[in-house]
């Protein structure tokens, strides 16, 4: 019998618990969710609750809530959701000082207890946290990746489906850049069942949908008082599935660029071939001058955030 995959999630809050739910319900493997000792009852209780769905939803996997890093040993994938979410009025960047400390300490433990794992970082500000995890673990760049683009592009596709009335299944879109409000959805690469999107929506209206997608996280923070979790977790699990099933999917992920898109030494959202080895390739493409300018601006924002991390922790430079 094939060995079951093991997927660990660090941080059992809104995003972490939702990751566990999608992972288990899709039967991708055994699930371990780890939180801090002060949250022991919460994380153990939530995971026991989730396990009790299995006779109804019919998934076979072990689900464990824990505060002990020994339990993540042997994980194929570790998802990092530990950290503060933003509140209304805050930007993701406002979280950097608190979350870099959390992600650094989490990454030290991942390095010790799950050195073979592919690490998917979710904590914000995303691109700087991916960098932090990479520098702290010292893992090769294929083993470190960030989730943002799967979510951001799903938001863009959702808005297009709402506007046109067509099935989400037929909407194809591409999005690049950092996970800030300057992310770069690409109308030129957007189509419905292969038919250019401009056949169905005016360019002006499409631009409004692009703009809504760019601030899609903030729209939810304003409504809920905290940030989104169902769609972010769904984006994570799309990546987990690509890795544990070695699907060779091309997904928009925060991956290490060494020259692609003219970016060197940064993790930024780019089309990424995801499989059993994690990031198997970054797929470069020819951008026109306007698209390139937007990508450069987004990457320069990521670079500034990485500069803040390096200033706080010179050993991560
Ligand atoms: N990249 C993306 O697309 C998205 C990123 N996020 C980010 O994900 C993070 C988590 O968001 P939520 O789950 O909504 O927050 P939450 O507050 O519901 O959960 C965070 C959890 O992390 C735990 N935690 C804190 N320090 C820890 C440590 N050192 N070790 C282990 N666990 C620790 C907390 O106890 C808490 O249970 C935030 O930084 C948020 O901004 C959220 C949505 C989308
Ligand atoms: O908006 C936030 O703070 C959480 C997040 O990254 C998103 O939902 O896109």
C-alpha cells in the first residue's frame, strides 16, 4: 500500500484550521496542526472536532492537534500560518515586526524537525516572510514557496465569473508580483474558455475588476474585522495537492527568482511549476512595457520589505 503523505500546519487559527479542513476533506494525507502552548486546548479541540467529521465526510486520515514540534517529523509539506492577521486600517506591511519574529522561530523548528519538507509560507507580509523562512532554514530554494497568487487569482476569477455569469471552471487568468495592493493581474493573459476576455467585458470594466482583485484582502478585512481564511486556505491546499500528488501544475506562487522577469534574489509571485520537488521551475514570459513596469514596481516593494527584515535580523542578510 502506498504510504500516506503527512502535511503539517503551523498555526491553528483561522487560516491554519481551514487548511486542515480542506486537506483532510480532500484526503491528501495525515494532518498535524501545531500552535503555541497557550493555545494547546484550542488546537487539540479543533482537530478533535475535525476528526469527528470523518465518519460523515468519509475521509481516512489521522488528524492531530499539538504544541510539540516532534509531531511534525517526517512531513512532506509544512504550511506556515503562524502570525498576526491585520485589522481594519492596517496594511499587511504593518505586521512585519511581529510576524518576522514568529516566522523566524517557527522556521528554526522546521529546520530541526522536518528538514526534508517543502515549506509553504502564508504569514504576512507574505513575500518578506518567505524570505525569512528561506534564510532561517537555509533550505534550497525549491523547498520554500509562498502562497498568495493562488488566492489573488481566484479572487480575480471570482469577480469575472460574477460579472459575466460564466462558469468559474472556464475562466483562465494569470497574476504576478508581490502580495500587496500593487500585485499585477494581467488582463492580456485572461480568457474565458480560450476566448479573449475583451469579447465579453469592456477594457474599462475589466480594469475595475483588476482593481478590486488587487485590494481583495482589504475588502474582506473591512467587512469582518480580521482577514480572510477560506479562500487563502483553499489556495494553500491547491499547492499542497500539486506537491503531494506530483501534479506538475503551473500555479502563481511566491518563488525564488534568479533572473526571471529581471528579478534576482527575491521571492515574488511568478508562474511556478509545482510538483513533488516543490518549486520545479519558474516560468518566465515576455511582458510588454506596461506589464514590466508594474512588475518592477511590485518587486521593488518586496525588496524594501526584505530590507526591513535584514535590518531587524542582520544574520538573515
Ligand atoms: N498569504 C496569504 O494569502 C494570506 C495570509 N494570511 C496571513 O496568515 C496569518 C494567519 O492568519 P489567521 O489564521 O487569520 O490568524 P489567526 O490569529 O486566526 O491565527 C494565527 C495563529 O498563529 C498562532 N501562532 C502565533 N505565534 C505562533 C508561533 N510562534 N508558533 C505557532 N503558532 C503561532 C496563533 O496562536 C494563532 O492560533 C496572518 O499573518 C495573515 O495575515 C491570511 C490570509 C491570506
Ligand atoms: O488581507 C490580508 O491581510 C490577508 C491576505 O493576505 C489576503 O486575504 O489577501
